[in-house]
C-alpha cells in the first residue's frame, strides 16, 4: 500500500471515529446475566467456551453464546444447558430479565433452592431447571407465570408439596417434575390445566394419596406418568376422557383395585404400563379396542382369570407382558393374529393347556417366555416358523413329548430353556446347528439317548446344562471344540466311559459338573489346562487312579468335589496353589498317605474340608492351624493317630468329626469342643476327657448333650450379664394399673413420653447402678434418638452422674404377634455373639448384607417411617414373604436391565439375606460371601432378553418407559 492510500485510510478512520458515539456501559439485561457468571465456579468461567464469550465490556449481551435478543436488544432467551456452572444458588437478579421467554439451565450443576423471584417473568414460556441438584420446595410463585408452556424441574432433589397455584398456568403444556423427593399428594386443582400434554411426576417415592379423578378430564394429555411413587387407591374411570392419551405409566406404586375397562376408550393409547402394582381382578377384554397399542405391561400384579382373546384385536401390539400374576386358563389361540408381536411374556402364572400352534403365525416374535406355569401338551413343531426367535423359555411346566427338530430352523435363537418339564426322547442334532445359540438348558427332564457328536458344531455355546436326565453313553470328545463354553453341567445322568481329555481345550470353562454318573477311568491330567475353572465336581462316579498334580493350576478354583469315587494315592502337594479354594471334599475314596502339610497354607478354606472314609494315616500336621477360618472338618473313618490338641486352634469351626480313627490323648476343653456330641469322637479308644486340655482325667469320655447345653447356658448367662453392664441398660415392660395412673397424673404432658409409655416398667439390673428408671424415662425423647431397628428405637441417655448409656425401647406388639420379649432375647443373642471376642469375618457380615440390600433396593437401612417394616431387613423379608415377585425388591432403575443381570441381582439378594440371617451361626463368613458372589457373575454375552422388558432396542422399534 502506497503512502497516499495509507493517508486516505487514516482520514476515513478518523471521520468514522468522530461520528461514532462513545462506548456505553453494559445494559441492565447484561448486568443481570453477569450475576449468573459471578456466582459460577472460577474454573467454569475459563473452561467453558460459552461463558468465556460473556464479555462485560460489551454494550449488550446479544452477541454472547446462549443468549438471544429481541430487535430492541432485550434478552428473550437464556439457553445454556450442559454448561458446568457449579452454582451453590440461583441468583434472584435474573428475574429482572423482564422480556425473557426461554430459560434453560438444565444439567448445569446448580444447587440451592429455586428463587421465588422466578415467578416474576411475565413473558416466560419455557423454564427448564432439570437435572441439577436443586432442593427445597417448588415456589408457589411459579403459579404467576401465566405465559408458561413448558415447566421442567425433573431430576433434582426438590421436596415439599406440589403447589396448587400451578393450576393457574392455563397455557402449560408440559409439566415434568419426576425424579425428586416430593412428599405430598397430587392437588386436584391440576385438573384445570386443559392445555396440558405431558404430566410426568413419577420417581417421587414419597408422593402419596390417590390419583385425583379430576385429572381424567385433561383431554389434551398425551403422556401421564406417575410411576415409582407411593400413590394408592384405584385408577380413576374418568381416564376414559383422555382421548389423546398415548402413554399411561402407572407402575411400581401402591395402586390397587381392578384395571378400568373404560381404558379401552383411550383410542390413541400406544403404551400402557401398569406393572408392579397391586392390581387385582381380570384383564378387561375392552383393552382389545386399543388398536394402536404397541406395549402392554401388566406384570407383577395379582391379576386373575384368563387372558382375554380380545387382546388379539390390538393389531399393533409389539410387547405383551402379563408375567408374575395369577392368571389361569389356556393361552388363547387368537394371539396368533398379532403378526407384529415381538415379545410375549406369560411366565409365573397358572396357565394350563397346550402351547397354541397359532403362535407360529407371529413371525416377528423374538422372545417367548412361558416359564413357571402349568402348561402341558407338546411343543408344536410349527415353532420352527419363528425365524426371528431369539429366546424361548419354557422351564418349570409340564410339557411332554419330544423336543422338535424344527428348532433348528430358528437361526436367530441364542437362548433355549426347556428345563424342569417332562420331555422325553433324544436331543435333536439340528439344535447344535444353530450358530448363534449361547444357552441351552434342558436339565430336569427325562431325555434319553446319547449326546450327539454334533454338539461340537455349536461353537457359540456359553452354557450347556443337560443335568438330571437319562442321557447315556460316552461324553463325546467333540465337546472339547466348544471354545466359548463357560458352564458345562451334565450331572445326574447315565453317562459312562472315560471323561474326554479334550475338555481341557475349553480354557474359558468356569464350571464343570459331571457328578452322579457312571464315568470310569482316570481323571485326565489335561483338566489342569482349565485355568479359569471355579468349580469342579466329579463326585459319585467311578474314577480311578490319582488326583492329577496338574490340579495345582486351578488358581481360581473355589470348590473341588471328588467324593464317592475309587481314587487312590495321596493328595498332591500342588494343592497348595489353590489359594481361592473354599471347599474341598475328597471323602469316600481310597486315598492314602498323610495329610500334606501344604494343605495348611490354603487359608481360603472356609466352608469345609472333608477327608472322611479314606485310608489316610499319620498325625494331623501342625500346619493345619493355618486354616483359621475353616467351619467344617471331617476326618472320620480313616487311620489317623496322635493327638487332636492342634484342632483347638481352629477357632472358626462349627462342625467337627474325628470318629473311627486311632486318635489318643485329651480332648480340648475349648467352648467349641464342649458343644460336640460323643458321636464326633467315637471309636477312638485312646481319646480321653480332660480338665486342663493337656492331660487326661479319670473320667471316661461320656459327654452328653444335656450337660453341654447346661454349660452353654451358664456361659451365655455370664456373657449376657457382662454385655448388658458394658453396652446398655435393658428395660422390661409389665402392666401395673396403679403405676400407670401415678405417672399419668404426675406428668402434665403425657405425650412427651410416647405412646408406648402408658406401660409401667419393671427394672432388673444385673449390677449396682448409679441411676434409676426415672432417669432413663426422662431421656426417651425424639431428640435423643440415635437409631431405629427392626425391634425398636435406640436412645442416647445421659444419667445424672454424667454417664452416657444407650437404651433400646422395643416396639409395642400387636395382639396377634409374638411378645416383645422375643425381640429382646434376639438382641441379647446378637450382643452377633459379638461379646465373645471371637471376632471373625462373620462379625461384619450382617452389616455387609445390609449394605447389599441398600444397593439392590435403593432404600436406606432405616427409613424415616417408623413402626412395621422400617428396617430394610424386615422390609425385604416382608416383601419376600408376600405374593409379590422378588424383582419388586430391586431398585426400579435396576429392574430394566437384561434378564441375566436381573437374575444375578436376585441371586445377590439371596446372598444378602443369607448374610442377615437372624441366627449368627447360619451366616456365612465374608470369604464365603465372596465365593458366592463369584458364582453369581456371568459374562455380558450371556445376558438375555429381560422377562420384564422395561427397555428394548431393535432395528425397527425403540421402547423406553417414562415416569
């Protein structure tokens, strides 16, 4: 550029600057927005590209990201979702944005309360504060937003009531407050929101009361979701007026009564979710009028009667799930008209009769679940027409006849479970031609013949369970070609011949169980190649020879069961490598030699060590004292000699048998040995009673259970006495009318002592105490509560002498319940046992079980609600004792997982209940718990379709259940 050009450019710039007014300060709207920025996290300001564009030197915020202005430069939209603000509170100054129409701060990590000032936006049409950590109540002032059409407050921690003032929002179309902690009822005034299209308030577990019938007049509603709440009562018949309703989600609630036939008038209904409730009565045949219905979920109720044939008129039905009810009658043949049906779930009912052949017309079917019914007849050969079928569950019925070879035409089949029926005949070879089949479960039938060699072709198999049948002949060596097999389960059949050494090629195998067959020959040393094996059961066969030293490769093995065979030789020293072994059973063989000292290094042995009925000899090795967690030891029926004093170091033992040996010397005098009966020691002539545990007394070993029980009683009494003095003062209740009158008159505020205090008290101290019963009663106040359990409330009590004690007040029992003293006795027994100072992994297993229950159920250990069922253990026991399916105990967020995962969680639930057994002696150790949990796990490729299909993804449809 030449000098002339530069000169003229300079003149132009000067002229422009002289005509441009000076920069003014940021507009009031911009300053209001900066209040949001000033409250934001400092890291957010620098890392967010959105917030970094908010320049305070700008005259207006109209160029800032996430901001839209009107032609008058007024902010009309503040939309910055998914921006990490990390605000501890929302600035009320935002309410000065008087022209604001859209306010979207969803997923911005905001906490605190919603400012009441947010009710001052006269033109606001959308308010989205969802997916944050907002707490406190919904401000009633939001009812002043008369232009509001969209209100999203879901996925926060909001509490309190649903303000009736919301009914003033006459333009409101979307009202979503699900997944909060709202603890009120639904205001009937909301029935006036005639413009409403979506009403979603589910996921509020403390939302109670009934569904107001007035809501049935919201004729523009397309989605009504109140799932996972505490709502009760019935489904209003006024819902028939919801002529535009597409999704009705009332599941996982306390709703009872019958399904209103009037729902058949909701002609636009696509999704009807009424599962996991307390619904009774029949399935209304009027539901057959819903020709646009795609998903019908009624599982987990107490519905009775037959499946109405009229359901076949729902020509758009894709998923039909009525499992876990009390339905009876036959499966309607008319269901064969549902040509687009993909999932049919009828399990856990009382259905009878045969499987209709007409179901083969439902060629879109991918899942059929008919398990746990009373279905009879034969499996129709037409099942082969279902080319899209992926899972077929029929276990737990009374189906007879042969397995149709036509299953071989179901080329998409990956899970076939026909267990626990009355099937006969041979296993069709065609099944093993299915190259996607991963689970084949046929156990518990009367199948006969040989296992075909073609089994080796089905290389996709992950689980093969053929146990409890009448299969015979040799186990084909081709089974070793199943390189993906994790479970091989062939027990209780008539298999004979040798165990194929080719099984050692299945290196991913975790369980091999062939017990109770007629298998002969030596155990193949190639089994040692199964380095992932966790359970091996070869018991009750005719194996000969030695235990292979290659078994030392089983570094993950937790159970080794070889009993009732013809094994000889000694226990290989390589057994020391089995450092996860919890159970070892070598009983009833012809093993000989001494107990290898290496066995004492297997510290994981916690469940059982059984060497009985063999030819072992020698002394018990000193190293056995390393088995400090072992619970059961059986050395009976051998030729052992020497002393048994070393066994007194096994402090975790709950069962011991050393009978029929040549042991000698004194019997230990530990508390455990005192509990044993004479049968544990008989036929050991050299054993003798002892006073000190080291020398024999003149008394012969004539122990008896009565004397032992009396000794235990004395010990327990002493321990209880010490425990009560050390831990708490315990109180008994007995009626005394004079005492009740006296204290009622002396206390001007009788309610202050609670409703159980009308009972007089009898005080039984076990030692001299420096306080009185009145000192205790004065402390039994709500503010002193430190815990609530299944049997009562625990209070912190400060005595006049400054001593702090804990006091438990037992729940007052009802007339038809056991006396409270039983609960008191249970508490004494627990005090887990813990005061014996025999603290092992068992001491914490109860607490671990409670934690498992909290995780699985999504509930806290002690809910805010008191009285019956307040403690999670009692709540789960009550649920398991009812007619409700066990899956209802799980957190609703877990119930929609794949079937395999749900089953594993239910097994974990069983383990948790094992941990919280009321009898400490029946609880497992923590190591046993680990072993049990390891047995539960499975690989993702085994996860099947859910029997409660909360979610499904396919190439043509996508289902998700709203709340």
